[in-house]
C-alpha cells in the first residue's frame, strides 16, 4: 500500500505503474471501495482518505464489441480496428478497455459471445503518447 496523498499526482502515479506493467487503483479508508483508474479521492463516497493498491490484473470479460473506424481517440488509430469490452476486475470494479486476442470480425465476436464470460489478464499497450491498459483473453 502506498499513500497516494504523498504522490504529486494520482494519475501520474497510475501511468508510471502502467509503464512497468503494474496496475494500480486506490482503496478508500472510509468506505473500503476501490477507485479505478485512481484519482485523489474516492469515487464512491468522496473521501480524500485513499491509499494506493496494486491490482492482480485478473478480470472477467463481460461484453465485447468492435470500434467503428476512425478510432474514438487519435492514439488508437494505429491499432484500429480493435475489440473493446467491459470487464470486471477480480477486485470488483467494472472497467472498459481494449481487448486483445480477439479479431474485430463478426465471426470472432460471435464465437466469444457464445463462450460467455471469459477470463482476461491485464497488459500494457505502449502507445505513442501514454501507455494504455488492455486485457488479453487468457487461454
Ligand atoms: Zn469511499
């Protein structure tokens, strides 16, 4: 655990972790819930009493689709078309992120849909400007 209040910026601390394949959130000392991505205060109760925690990177993919080009942000144009999904981190929060290991084709997305919720694992995508968290199908 790290005291996020001692960091110059919770967001900078998050991106520095991503650059090292370390996935970070903050845990609230008041309500005990996690905020991901981390900010300086709890997104659930507004408390500033938060501390940094490391996430396992393990998650379950709940939903997946593909983007319609152009990408939603210029930084993603180089990897478009890609699969995008909603997933639940093992620690609880629900996250939206790029999903790796699935082709952005209707047949691939249908096969994934028929499998149902599947395990995924976080990894860092190195982009031109900032690293980005993505999740890869496990197995
Ligand atoms: Zn809280």
